[in-house]
């Protein structure tokens, strides 16, 4: 179980808003990965002879599912019930456009996790935080040491890595499509 730490109620509520939004985003693009893979495998839109594109997308899909679970557990630890909206599922006509949408969604996820981190670390936490403030240190480190913030930081880093992977996939896709 995650330690919620010394978050005040208004901070918890703000973090929960960001986490619920991230669940909506994560769910929306997690269900699209298998659909994009299907188009690559069966639709012959793009040659992928070594299955690099497909393997990368499969890895992103698996990691996105893990993020869904981790985010849901954190929401539960913060005292709320995880919930997300199921988006309308539209037909994927163009893989390139779908990958660009995935990229923008991942960037949005990074921003949400960063906002949650900022809320969680914005106040000095307890006596140690007050002492650090008094001596000119970083008061947020005390709050940043709890597992909630560590998890948010991990999810943000992983989403940033997903952004980089998607940028590479889009470049690879463009190269494959030109051949």
C-alpha cells in the first residue's frame, strides 16, 4: 500500500483530479494500441519486416496497462474510487495520425503527473520541512520522500520515456511509409 504522507485534504483532492484525468487519457490510448498493431499486421499500410514498430507498440501497450493499475491504486490509497470514462471508439483510418494523437496524449499525461507532483510537494511537510525552509533549504524534499510522490515521479518519467519512444516510432513509421 502507498503511504499518503502528510498531504492536506485540499492537496489530495487536487491530486485526485489530475489522477482521474490521467486515467481517462491512459485508458483512451491503451485501447488503441492493439488496434494500431492490427492495422500494421493485417492492413499492410506500412512495411514492418522486422516487427520493430509492432514490438514497440506492444511494449507501450503493456506499460500503459501497468500505469492504469498503478494510478488506480494510488487513487484508492488517497481515499477515492478509481473511475474513468470509456471514450467513443472511432475507426482508425490512418496509423500516422493515430500515433500523433497517442504522442499528444502521452504529453498530456506527463503534464498531469507533473502538476500532481507540484501539488504534493508545494508545502513544507512537518517539522523537517519547516526547518529546511528556515535554513534556506528545499522544503519540498520532506514531502517528496513519501511513496505517493515517488510513484508520481516514476509515472512521469515513464510517460516521458513513452513520449520519446513514440517520437521514434513516428520517425520510423515515416521512413517505412516512404520505402
